[in-house]
């Protein structure tokens, strides 16, 4: 009886809403403000404008600093005016603006994040990289490169190898939480992020269906559990086994928590890279993980560029007063001009050309959004985006077979993050000022009413989660190349190291150089002002080993402001005097076998010291056929296998080919005869 009463109330509500929609011809875009901002660094002022709305009678403008929790009203604009000027900005400070559009029947919302020459965030904090120990041996080189990429981005990284958990395992969930809590209490001011790599235990919590389906009410996956340090989680009240899937069943003492809403503020950025149970892909789970690490590395190092533009494919329209797609309009208009926002054709567009952001909403299932995106499309065709966000039934319950969120980031060639957005609305306008998607995940998880929108449901829900790397940002800089030890001399007990590198063409304004004796510790910046040339002399005590990190620096100008942006770090290890002399011959003989090669060949070599390595397969004229490996390798023996039946090498003709091995100090060549 109570269920039928609810359905009747919902029917009446929707009937009245559809009448309202038809009467006034509203679309989701009307529930957003599409702002523009022009910053004048000389006058320290911001000119904010927006598209006129004939129905609006008032615009209210609020401002706060990035980490403040209260908005301050800056002024109001009335009638058809669409301009506001703020003359009180300070250099180096990140500000957020909220613009509320008001008419007698509805409100619209817009956000901006801005600043003038905001300093680079050189140290980002500590990060836990929690790895499924069954996948680690198969991805040793890629995971080492990934760790160095994270370190090169300003993180101190701590690795944990943990048991694989394919099925729900409350003991394994608790063990992961204990690791995180231990690290947090060891470094309470520094631990900021956790990456779950591989099949890491999935927490479940709640007694609700955020997509509104009665047969989906129960516990949903809740990675946010790992990001809360002092939350009260219970498992004694909920007793519900009515959902279609047993995954959603929640009974007392089953290890699934009672809480539907987040019980305390989220502290840590949590991201999951997990390709378990995606049989729609022909590639193995290991290959999907390898592919993710490859595209992650390439994006960070600007191996490919994606224009700042977006897609909104809205299958719901004004199905609900929540105006779901206004979530995309509000966010995308804070990151790019309106003419860079394209409507419709989600998969068709992503197949043909790159977009940075892509949003789709419609009726859904675990593995698709009707007429917009399907998991098997991500498995069979290219999808050229960096972030995808979706709203559709069942999708937010992401720990399911061929789930669309996880299938998105498993695809090629570029998607790195995906999430369920609309219940609640997410907010990621802060990425325009170089904040990470993990930062915005925490903002969205903690948001109750600080960031207002047309959204009505799902706020502070335990289901809010990021699939992908939480440290990814929108803006990256080309790193310096060929960092090398040009000269090392001894004076008393001191050693003078001169480092040289090659110049970078990416509007670079200089370089920063850092040093440490331990990759598990913070780097110390050595230069007081930007290095304008391509060399640096450092004086150190000769008895120690030193690890140098060099970064390019650019004054980035986004759609909304300016900030100093550092590239990924390039590394060089300098050891004691006796090993310095050996560093010019850091690689032992390069061995290729079998040679001649028919179907494959192996490349083997030994490094005397840890080093950055680039291994390439070339034709006899020196043209690159394939980059076999590019990244940081430890001291010791290394072996790579190149299959000649892959897409790149399958059309080779008989003859001789070259192997090129480049380190920061040395280049050596090998030769192989191919007999296809």
C-alpha cells in the first residue's frame, strides 16, 4: 500500500512538472549560467559576463577562496544586464565564483575558478599505491614507470601489495582500511590520495537506490569508505534482500555497512583502476591494465594533445526537474567557451576526433546508456576523450559485469577517468586552475549545499566514486629531455656536479631542479629563481648518492586564469665518485635473440645504475618503427620481448633492422635480421 501511494505521488509530481515544462519550453541548459571571465593582471580585476536570459530578473554573484567553506556575496545584477566587475583580486590566490540566475519559476547556476599567476604546487603530498599482488609481477616495468611518474608529479609514493579480492570480502575490506588508517595516522598532514590498482577489495554500504529503481534498493559499492578517517560505520540495522542482485542485499553482520550517506567528511582522494569482469574486451585484464598505464604515461608526458572541448549527449532532457544535463553545461562552461561544447553524437564523435570531456545521460543498464554509449563499443572502437561522465539507471553500481564506467577507462586510446554524475551533480570547475580530478571528487563527495545546482538527489551518498587515477589534471607541460651528468669534480670532501639537458619547445619560461637521497622522501628544490639556461651546478658531499629531478615550467593560461605549471620530472642518479666515472658506460652489451628472428625476438641488457631508458625498434635508415619501452628502470638485468605479429610490425619485409637503447648518459645500437 505504501509503495502504491509513493507511485501515485510521483505520477502527480511528474504530470505537473511536464505541464510546467511544456508551458515554458525549458531545457536543461536554462538551469545553468554559462559565464565568461576576463582577468586584467595590471588592475587585479575580473570582468564576468554571461549569456542573457530574457526570463531572468536577477543575477547574484558570490566569491570565496578555494578552500573556504562560506561564500561571500559580491553583488547583484538586475534585468537584462550581463556584466559584473570585481576589482579586488590578489596575485597567487585561487578564487571561486558562483553566479545564480533567478526568475520567478526557476534558478540557474554557474561557477568559475580563477587566479592570477598562481604558484605551482611543487609538493602534492603522500600517496598510497595499493596493488593487487597477482597483477604486479606481470606489470613490473609499467608499475615502476607509473610510480616514477607519480613521484615526478610531486607525490611521495608508498606501495602496498595486497591479496586479490574478486568476490565481496569484508575481512579484505577491513585490511585495506587498516593500511590506509595506519599510513594516515603516521602522516596525518601529508597523506592525500589512494590509488587502488587491480582487483582491490570493494566495500559495500547503504539501503537505497540512487537511480530510483525499487529492485535496486540496498547496498552499493562504496570506495568512499577508504577516504574517510573517522567515520561511524555500522552493520547492525539494515535488513533488506529485495534487490534483484545479491550484491545489493544487506543484512546485519554481513560486512556491508548500514550508512547510505557519508558519515563524516572525506579526507582522501580515492581512485580505482580495476578491469576485473570485463569479458566484453578481447584483451586480458593484464593487458587492459598495461594499456591504462601506457596512456596515463603518454598523457602526462604530452605524447598526445587533446583539445579542450566537450560533448553533451542528453537523452533525458526535462524528464525530471533535476535537469540532469545542466550538470554538464555548468561544468563544461567553466572550463571552455560555449562554442567548444558540442551536442549529441557521443560515440560517433569520440570515434572520429578527440574531446577532453564527454557527458551522456539516458535510460541505462549496467553496461550501457540507451542510444548513447555501450560497453562493447568501448571494447571494439576508439574513444578519444580523457574524462567521461554518465547518468543512467544501474550505472552507479559499478562493481558489475561489463560496467560502462570501468569499460570507459579500459578503452583505447586515452580515457583516464569516469564517473556517475547527476545524482548528485559533480563539480569540477576547479580543474581550470590545475586541481586534480581527485580533488574534485572529494569536493563532490562532501558537497551538501555549498555548491548549489538543479540537482536534488544523491548528495553525500556513499556511491560517489571515481574510476581512474585521481591525480590526473587537465594541463601538462612537455618535460625536459636528455638530463645528463656533464661534469663531476672533487674539491676536498665536496663534489661539484654539473647537469645539462636539452631545451624544450612548449612556451617554457624556465626550469626547476630538485634533489633527494631517497625516492621515498620529499625532494628539495635547489634553485631560488627559475633556471633560464640548460645547465645547473650543484655542490654536494661526495660520500652520498643523489637523485636529481628536473622540471620544465610554463605560465599556463587556461580559460579562466593563469598559473605556473611544472612538467613531469626527469630523473638522474649520481652515486659515489667511483660510480660517476662508470656512469658514462652504464649499459652492458645489448643482446638480441633469436637472431635471425621469425615471430619474435628478445632484447636483453644490464644497467649498472638506475636510469631513464628509451628502447626503440628502427628500420635500417633510423626511422622509428616502435618504441618498446620508455621510462625509469632499476639497476640490474632487463629483458623485453617484441612480437612481430602485432599491428605495427606485421607488415615488415625481410632484412636488417636496428635496436636503439638510450639512457641519460649513453646511446648504443644492436642489429637484428627479420625473416617474416
